[in-house]
C-alpha cells in the first residue's frame, strides 16, 4: 500500500474519531434523551440542530465518509475496513482521559484484541489497484461483427 493510501486511511479514521467526539460533546450539552423528550421530536431536533458541536461533528464525520470513499476505491474492503478499528482505540483513550469515562478492564482487553487484529491485517499487503483495473468501472465497448 502506498504512503498516500496509508495517509488517507489514517486521515479518514482520525476524522471519524474527531466527528464522534464532537457528537458526544454536543449531545452531552443536549442532555439525556428519555421517552418524554422523544415525545416532542420537533423541540428535540431544534435543540440538537442548535448545538454547534453536533453540527460540526456531522460535518467532520461526512468528510471522513468522503475520504473513505477514496480509500475503498484503492484497496480491497476486507483490507481497509479493519483499520476503522483504530477509532475504537482512540475513542476509548479519549473517553478515559478527556471525557473521564470509566473504561472497564475487560473492554481494554477487547481493545487490545482489536489492535492485534489491525496489526495482523496490516501485515497482509494488498496489491495496489491500477486505474481501470479490478474493482473499477471499465468502459464497455462493442466491436463490429
């Protein structure tokens, strides 16, 4: 995998992580959504839509999705998708040390397994698809008979 593709994978993952953190921060401002608040969806949506962290989080998450489209156009999905697991690691670290959330030991064990899986997948280098190669759309031409 080329340096540009690795950088793009990491860029997409970091954007997704930032988007999730912004969404969590924004929804903390909105507050707990119980059944009563769900009973008035317009008021709830209005409050959510006026929370800048939620709006920015959705925007950043959208940018992550756009960069991810480029990633999956370059490498097999079975290779690329496990790298999304990096977000689990980063979000657990941010949850613990920035948001001061309790992260139980068993969850850390699961996160360690995710990291091991990412390393194993990373060791399997996929071939770089060439433009017009497998996984890309090729023009269909008809030949005269």
